[in-house]
């Protein structure tokens, strides 16, 4: 598992106030500004907003508002820590797994899935079945990523290497 998934970035992220759509938009403004200055190839990967049909296709999945709002900004191409967040097409075609979790992203560095659990928490699940708690919600994950970038806790080494925590 990558640095974040294995806990080398820190303990699982705890609860935070429920964010608004404006909070999610601001997180993306901050992330995109950081990417423009320090990781232009990752900025260029961001896809356009999800279509109405794409959003309708994931509507029955009971995704967290923060994830839906993120899809309304970029339907794919979003990397949060080690994970590439799935687009609406991949989400709509995914199946809930035994235990109720659903993959919402894939690690860019190893064979790990970012999963939304039944309680809306976020975990990392590897192919061998191991599972690590990541964040109490997608909103907390996204806000933590933004905070990590703007505080320069990560550097971008390239598309293949991704982001690495410094210090």
C-alpha cells in the first residue's frame, strides 16, 4: 500500500463538521491552485464535470454529498493522496461488495482500492483482504488532502511516482 493507505502519512482522519458544497468547491480551488504551481501534469488530468446522465447513473448508490459535489466539478482525473477517484461510469458499474463496501478509487502506486463503507467512512482495501481505516468521510479525506498540499507536506515527483510526503 502507498504512504497514505499504510498510515505512514498519519492516523486515520477523524470527524469534521459536515462540509457544504461551497466547502468542497473551495477545497478544489485550493487543490487546483497548488497543482497549477507544483504539479501541472496532475492539473491537466482533471476531467470536465459529470454529465446529468452520469450523475443520474450514480444517484441510486447513496454516495456522500461531498463525493457527488466532487464529481460535479471533475468526473475523473482526481487524485487524492495515492488514490485516483473513479468517474461516474466506473462508479455506476461497480458492485457493492460483501460487507457493503464499494470501491470509489484505485491506488496509483499499488493494488489497493479506496472504499466507501456502509457507514460512509473511507478505507483502503488491498487484494489480500487487509483493510485500513483512512478517514471518517469522503469530505474529511478531501479536506485533509487540500490541507496537506497547501501546507506543502507533499511534493510531486511525476505522474508515475505521484506525491510523496516530506519531512
